[in-house]
C-alpha cells in the first residue's frame, strides 16, 4: 500500500508542508522588518506548522536572528509564564547546558538553574517574590539578549490566549505591552486557537494589546 501523501494531526515542516506561500511571504517580511504579528485561527488549521515552516525557511536565508518558540498551553499562572518565557529564550540563545548556565548567570542574577535528570534539559527556578517585585527583568530579557548577542530576536508565542486565564490577567497584559512596545531588536509573533479570546485580546479598544501588531486570520487550506 502506498504511503498517504499528507500527514495529519502533528506539526509538519519540509516535504509534509503544503501551500501557505502568501502567508509565509507575509511573515518573512514582518520578521525582516521586526514587525509584530498576531495569527488567529481555529485548531487544526495549521498555524503552528505555518510558523515553524516560515521560521525554518527564514533562518535558512537570513543571518543575525535568534528564533525562540514558547508554548503557553501548559502554563496556568503568571509565575509559570515568567519561568517558561525566560527558560525558552535562554535555551534559544545558548548552546548546551554550560552555555545556558553562563547566559542565565549574566542576565538574571541570583536565579537557580535545575537540570532534568531524565532529559538533561536545564530550566530556571524563579523566586516568586523577587520576580513579582520586578517582572520587567524577565519581560525585557529578549531585548537584553539581543543586545548582548548583537542579533535580532523573534519571539514566537503559541496559545497566547492562555494568559487571559491567569489571575489578574489584565494587569499582566498591561505589563507585557508596557515592556514589549519599547523593544527595538525583538519582534513578537503571538498566535492562538481560541478565536473569541484572541480577538478580545487584540481587537477590543480597551485591551492593552489593541493594535499591537498586524493581525492575520488564517483560513482553511
């Protein structure tokens, strides 16, 4: 029996990826110009595959960029967000555990790093009180690393609508916008699958993220 020509249910790139040429061209232009972008689509429309494929093709052509992928699906609180956000950008900007340790020590003072004994992957342990007293140290981390590495950073954050489920989510959104809007060397690509939640975050005039970036409504292939 011949193998099926398409792969379903997983994030795909390379030969399994199909179509979306117009969307990839739009994303490439935004990456290059450091334009913030928002992608909204229902589940299983391929937005994660689109982002991964667009990033892969872009990085094959362009130098001087760091791509960081953050998935908020399993986060359930503001401190979860800070921990996952900081760990993800440090991993993307460093090579191996030693590189992670050095970079973490340089950009976040007094933070503990733990190593997963099963995977060997490093992760941060952020002090809750210290982090909540000065969250801008985490929120500005991508810009700090961009300056240290002399590169541009693209932060691709999946299931972004999950932040609306945290306690005091509007305060967090305000903090994110207040920090991120001043970053000159970082572009944010925020995407999610909960249509109503995403449109409320980015289309309501009283939302902190109103007009944060170009909005792309992803249609079915």
